[in-house]
C-alpha cells in the first residue's frame, strides 16, 4: 500500500500554475465536475481547486473542496502520473457523495 497523504507538493498553489493549466490544458466535463487537464513532463500529478461564490456559501464551498481532496487522496494510485489538473464544480451542482465524486474524477482523468 502506498502513501495516501496529500502533501503541499501535490497541490497547484501559485497563480502561474493555474494559468498554465488554464492556457494549455484541455477541459472535460461530467455530471458533477469540470476538469482542466494539462500534461507535465517531469512533475508528479497536482490538484487544483476553483470554487466561486456562485456555488454557494462558504460552508458549501469548503465541503465541496474537502470531498474532492479526499477523492483525489484515495484514488491517486489509479490516476495517471505527470498531469496537473484543476477541478471546478459543474453548476448547478447537485449534492453527491464521496464515492460519486471519486468515480467521476477517475473517469474524467483516464
């Protein structure tokens, strides 16, 4: 069993990283998530999250981010390596479970 942590090195943090994914990435959408995917030659997979105020109040936005982070953490062994991706909720968003988000994330990134 591999390490299933979510360190800072596995996150998109800077504005430059988000702009790079936005500019060079391709966008795929599903029922709950919209994902922008950009390949990277040497760096490991990284997750970025963008949730605007249109989504809901702070509690709802933070809950969505926690679900996506946990889905990423649990399924990172099955996800392709050397990609950077930014996840946004599809609006209007319907409440869903961790399993649903995890399945959709794996499907969109495969």
